[in-house]
């Protein structure tokens, strides 16, 4: 079985909650035990994603750094804090999450990738366990983790069949009867190769005028005939701390959890 590797993009500029004194991925939310449980330390938002990857048995992850994000490797270092082996990749510019993820192509092209956004909080702890249990024995090239959507007009809505096969991704629809969005996923080298080919084609012409979302790439894969599956992993929606409203909710929740 191919190795499972975590992949975490951190190229976002956090313009909706700027200015911040640190990268938004290091925004403190809640606490973690330290000194063998004898004391506590602050816990940052991206710690929760890495923790859930580790819960699924994933021991290695690549974090792709955007500009001015050096506080992230300064904080996590080699990954001892999260009991993982962390490595960092850099990029000078990005035209969306797919471009950021493609920086890791030479390092993950032969692996199963576990993907998540480091500024999104979700439950349960075993979300990646569920996805890998579905993905590994299936013929799908990617499996998306679904959550109830509170604001469909702001996210990717997923239309999927009863057997889990994804029929279409709708990006920020104005009106929809769909109920679920996605924010985590696992995929095989087949999807990694498709992503790389897609990004290589869209780097031409050299000047890119608009950002591309990962949902658009997934939809392109579906239209190309790739088998994409999805499964609900939670009965609760997720919190995106990149928005002011969700950041307030997260601070209130984790202050007392």
C-alpha cells in the first residue's frame, strides 16, 4: 500500500481578518497538555488538523508555505509537538489552493495524500480514519469528507449519488437544494497526476488573471471521467476561522472546551 502523506497549504493572506500579529494558521485557540500533563500550553488552529491526521496513523506531512509564513516552521519545527515528521516547501506566488498543492508534486506523486485546510476546524477526531477506510479498498481516485453546509453560497456544494459517487461540484452557488460541502479529502496518485497536469496547462499564458479553486479542479476531474467519491463524516458543520464570524465562534467555543 502506498504511504499516506499529509498535505497542508498555507498560502492564504487572511485578508478577511487582517491585520493579525501572526500567520492565521498559528492563531491560538484552546489549550494542549504539556510537561507530561503537568501543565498546559496554548494550542494553535492548525494543530487541530495535524492532530487529526496523526490520529489516522499519518506520520509525515508537507506544509506548503506562502510568503511571510516563516513563523509556521519556527513554531512546529520538525513536528515533535504533533508527533509527526514535518517538512516545509516554499512558493513565491500562488493563484489558488491547487497551485499551492502542486508545489508538493515531486514529493507526493506516488503516495496517498490526506488533505485539509489548516484554518478550518471540524469534528470528529476520526474523520481521516473514516476517509481512508473508504478510499483504500475502493476504485475511486479521491474521496471527499462531507459536512453539513451552513452557508452554501460561500462554499463548494457536493452533489453525490446514494453510493457515494460525486456527480458534480457547485462552487458558491447562489441557490441550491444541496446540503453538504467538503473541506477534507484523501486521494491517490491518479488525482495527484491530474492536478499536476491541470495546473501545468493553466500556467499558460504566463500571466494568470484569476484564482483557481480546488473545487474547480475536482469538477474538471469528474468531467474527465475520474471516479470521485464522497461520504459524510460529521453531523456538524465546520468553522473557517478565515472569516470574522467563524473566528468569533471558534474563540468562544475553544475558550471553554
